[in-house]
C-alpha cells in the first residue's frame, strides 16, 4: 500500500505531520465519504463529496461538515 506523508519545512529539514493511510468509516447514499487518518495530534477525519473535502477533529464534526457539502435529499410524497 502506498503512503502519502504531509510534511512541513523547518529550516533545512522536512518534518512529517501526518502519514495518510485512510480508513473508510462512513459513506452516504449520495456518494459522500468520511475517512479516518492517524496524525501526531491524534485521529483526524476527512469528509468528502464530489472532490470537495474538509478535515475535522472528530467523527461528529466530519458528519456535520459532510452534511453541509451534500445536497439535501427530499423524499417524494406518495
């Protein structure tokens, strides 16, 4: 498995902030996803919908962020 690492440059050295090994924790009927990542600061969550993504500090924040990215689904009246 490939691993992507975000780094910051401090002086002449690059220091890793977060190694990205995503774990899918939630998906929606509209196609949105929430992935969990492990960072030095603890777990981070990434909510994405149609290429727009936002990092959050917990699953509740990520769920709320994803809901704001996705269009609301209105059930048809029968």
